[in-house]
């Protein structure tokens, strides 16, 4: 079986530059998505797979250094910074904030692609999804919270241990019975101090949970983003009164 194509996100606020980079990377066998800023990236990560990120530093709103630092605390995604900040001290800052490679503009696209290929080879063992058993009869699409909500059991009977944030978020979504829940309500389920809660943390909670599931199962978390509303979950329930 051939290896799957790696998924790359290019975060660049200049639309012409973003299009050029996306097209060059896509022409070399990657699946590529372009995002204009950090907010678009976080939204994309909650619903889509991502293996490698090409990240500008000088973004509007949250800058690339902050984005890299957030990503590195929550995942092993490959990060290539592509920026106009070209001094050695800039490079040191980028690498210390979590980048795996630091390239400067104007970039040689051959070097960029080779960097992504090299990083992809190093990460592929952790990124590829292992083969797993088929779902149990009658449970083809059912996800369950077990062990008092501290584990999420996939339809193919793989258990994923949850953090308190992940547990509270899934419980809130399950209680909605398939109706979309707005971000503010979900954040309120995670913390009593909504105003001091990092606005990107909810997206990172979802992103990290998806990666944990992907490491053990071929099934994709049935959590969907509803544009302009929030999130919903289907085919999931909490198992009560039965040992996990």
C-alpha cells in the first residue's frame, strides 16, 4: 500500500504569497490548505488533519511565534517557519519557540519542499495511523464515554484516556443530543473563569484529542464545527452503571 500524502497548512497573510507557496507545495505531492491568520488555522485544526505547518511570523493578531509555542505544547506537528525576519537572533527565537526549521523570504521553493519532505520522513512513523480491528457487531458508529467519563471508547473498541478539559467538553456536547453548542457555553463547561481562558485553548483541546484518537484508531472523532454557531457531536453517549 502506498503511503498517504501528508497534509500541509500554509499560514500566510499575504494572499499572493500564500497562493504561490500553496501551489508549489501541492505540485510536489502534498495536500495543502492555506490560512490567512492564526484564527483560521485554529478553526481548520479542529476539523481537519494536519501533519506539517508552514508558518509566517508576522501575522495579524496572534503572531507566528505564539502559534508555534501553542502547537508545540499540544502536538508533534512539524513546523517550518517561513518569514522575512532574517537575522540570526530571529532564527534562534523561532527555533526556541518550537519551529523544526526556519527559512527566510524570498525562499527557494526547492529548499522549502525538500525541508517538508525531510521533516515528513522523520515524523511519518508517528503520524501514520496503525491498522486496527473492525468494530464490534452492532456498534459500528457508537462512541462511548466509560470509566466515569475518563476514557473515550471508539467504535473499534480502542480506549483513549481523557484530560479533565476533554471529559468536560465531551459531556457538554453529549448532553446537547446532537444540537450545536456555542463556543462560550463550551468554554464555560471547562472553566469557571471564562474571561481569563485562552481563546485558542478550546481549539487546542479538540486538536489534541483528535490526534490522540488518530494514534490508536482509524475512526475520526464525530465532532463537527458549525459555522457561526459552535460545535456538535453525534453518535456518542456516556455509559453509566457499567464498568469501563
